[in-house]
């Protein structure tokens, strides 16, 4: 091993491979062997006066990398809209409404979900609408705000859905997530044995909702159908142009990843 650690005299300088590479003098005084000269397609080492090895990217390779990068960015710019639309459409599951035993409208989305559920009810798709009771936040407990459940029930009442055809599902503390709503529906199905359930939620939420409901109800004899309610401001075709839409869709992908990690 000692022979590889020979100390060269200070006056000796290692040759610069970068300079001598491909340099064949006309007079034949300098010939560079293939062992020293490296191809234009690989990184070329240079030995400095202190014996340190550095690597240089050949100009041809650097230009190729920059060209590929520029083409990639150009394609993304030209086709960004179809890509963004497809990204949003993946989150949407919208089955054609068919006759069912009940309509389960998920909590939240009071601007669209109860309205869509009422339309399905008025069309005779199902004889009953099921609503889960949401957990109360501090302002709600202080009586400063109504609950989402109360607003949903008020909307259904205004849309001429009889109270006798509305079922509220409650659990201690109320539901706080789509997972809680799936667990609550499972208990109801075990007790009442419906054969087909329509789940109404906002379009961007349908994929995650379908996944968690299928997980919770996999061992029960019930058919689940997802029906998407359209958002009143944005949809799959323009969500990135609206601040709320951008936040909503990015958050939904994060939530979906969270569900896949925690409930798989």
C-alpha cells in the first residue's frame, strides 16, 4: 500500500488531463493514449497540483441536458391544461343514479351536497335521505354558529323533503371525518340491511370517499354508488385558476395519501 502513497517532489505537477485530452500534435511529439483520453460522452477528471481529482461535464453533454430540459418545460407549458384537467378528473367518481334504498349525504359542502341529494329524492331515486351529525366546534357550542347538520336539514326542509323521510345518524362527539361517516353508515347497514346506497358528496371528494366506504363495507351485502355534486365555483376544468379550487384539490390529494397510509 505504501507504494501508492509516494510523495512527489514539490516541483512536480500532475498533467491536466482536460488539456491534453484529444491533443495530438502535428509533429507527433505528444500522443495521448485511450487510457488517458476520455470520450466526449463521459465526465473527464483533471488532476491538480495537489493531486485532487475534479470532474468536468463536456460542453456537448451540457448542451444536450439543457435542450432536454427546455423541451420538457415547453411541453409542460403547451399541455399543462389537459394534464391539470386529468389530475382533477382522477378524483371524481360519478356513477349514474339508479334506484336505491337511501341517499347518504356526507357532511360539509352545504353549498352543493344537500341540494343535489334533494334533487335525487325529488326524482324518486330513493325514498329516504340519511344525514350524519357533525362534531361541534367551540363557536357552535357557544351558540354563535349553527352546525353543518342543522344547515343541511334546513336546506332539505326548504327543498320540500319531508322530515319523516330524513334519517339522522349520531355518534358520541359527532363525526369529524369521512372515515367516521363510513363507520357510522356501516352500523346503520348492519341494523337495517339496505341493499343499495347512494353516497352524495362534492366531486373532488368522491374518489377518497368511495375508497374508504368500500374498505369499511367490503364484508357487507350492500351496493355503494357514488354520485358527485358539482361545486358552484370551480370544477375539473378550471380549478387551478381559482384560489379555493387550487387549495381544495391539492388538499384532497394530501388527504387521500393520508387515508391510503393510515387505513389501508
